[in-house]
C-alpha cells in the first residue's frame, strides 16, 4: 500500500503564508490588530490577558467548530438531506443523539457533518446551500458578537478572531489530507461538473447502501461516481463504494479492478480508510481468490489497535473460510457482529450488519472441513 501523502515543504510554507494572510484579514476586518498584540496592549489593566489567549482560543475553537458543523447539519436537513452524524473535535453525535468519543486519526478535519440526500431535485443548489452554511455561520456569529451592546472581554475578542479565521479559511478551495474544504466543494459543484456530480453520486450511493443491499445500488450513480480517476480522496471513496457493489454481484474481475484503483490512490485516504481498504483486500483474496498467502499479507497491514476494531477479525474470518475452517470463521464473524453492533453510528450499523449476516448465511450453506474430508475419503 502506498505511504500516506506527506505535505511538501513548499505546500507547508504556502499554507502558513495563507493562514497568516487570512489571519491578518480577520484582524483588519474585525479587530484592527493581531489578537496577541491586543492581549499585550491591554495587559497593564489585565495582567492575565496574554496567558488567557491560549485556553480561550481552545474553547473558542471548539465553539466555532460547533457552530460551523451544526449549521451544516441544520441547513442540510432543511434542504432535504438525512442527518447521519456530527463530530466536533473528539465528540461525536450520531442519530438518535448517541454521544461518543471519536477515536479516528489523521482526517485533517476538526469536525464533520455527515448527511445523505433524500430528494433528488435541484440537488446541486441544495448541496451548495448545505456546504455554504458552515462558513457563513462563523462569519454571522462574528457579526452578532460585534453587534453586542456591552463591552468585549478577552474571550469575546478571541472568539471573533478564531471564528472569523475558520469561516474565511473554509471559503478558500483547499485540500488537507483526506478532507476537501467547503470552498473546494462549492467550487467543485458550480464549476467542475464531473467532480461535482461524482461527489453527489457518492452521497446518493451512501444512502442507497444504508437502505438496501450494495448490489442493488443504481448503476447510473455508480457510473458517475467512477467516471473520473484523479488525485483526490473522492477517487478512493467512489471506487470503494463501486467495489462493494461488484463484490456482492460476484463480478470478481471488476471488483478487483476497482479495489486496485482504491489502493493505488490510498496515499490520499485517511488512516481509518486505509485500514478498511487493507481489510477489504484481505477479504477479497480470502473469499474470492482463495489466496490465503496474499490475504495474510494484507492482514498484516490491519493494525491490532485499528480505529474500527472489527476490521482485523473480519479479515481473519475470510482467511479461515479460505482454509475451510468454517466453524472458526463463524466465531470470528460473531465477534465482528458484536463489535459493529456496539458502534454508536447508526448508518454504519445499517450498512454493515446486513452484509455480515449474508456472509454468515453463505458459510452455513458450505460443507465444513470435516464434511469435505469425509466426502474425499468416500
């Protein structure tokens, strides 16, 4: 598997310069000075002000991200999307208000709002409204705080700076590891029709996976999702969805091709997604090719402490099945089922558990290792 894409020195410097420029713009528009210069200037009257900037910035950052992601969720629901999950820092809220701590790493985002489209008419404009709501809510919150009649304390001014910075940066078309900024999504939807349609098709397919078997996903949506292969994390996600459809349709050559595309671009994927791809590769080699040697090599790439703890036993079940030890494979799948059932993410459970039960049913239709031996002896 290719190594995770590392930022080049030029890109790092460019991002720092961009952050400084936008930070200066925020200071000029909202505060007329740098937040740290302001803290030092007022320190004679409030000696603790310089020391409060960092803790206040952390709290203000959490509040700004919460406003941003909740605006995405509320605007999305109003625009005809189905809410799935919301993450603010490490705090994740799934449907039915199930609160948990997110343990994933390396996504490049301080939060997210996951929604699926329900209605299909005017989807581009409804998606633009959902995406645009995030940064606009940050800028609106800045305007509200500025309009307050009473004096501005240390926290108020830190919040103005942080929320304004978050809102403006998200309007810039950027990609950070596996995350594309709101500005990048909006530009994609309005100016780059193939990439915009790919993203919308991915959202539609995710909803179809939640409500039905993968092989029944709409072929037109799959075609749009996989129409282009570019240097983008969307390439990985789109082809992973198409792989699931081909796998359950038992079109093994097509499934192998789609999985190869995912693996080829996996340097752009998040660590969680890379672990999932390695598990998928192990399952494919074990269940479809009966290549236990290759499946075990892919299993070695699935960490014991994977963010999704069921990925490794899932791969082990495929290897046991390929070896003919069906009883042990069923035991592993029972373990996988318990782990997935404990996940607070309802959509993930709805997508994963039915396919897991199908796998267990297929094992029940195969002769066990003992039966194979008896048949051979006979």
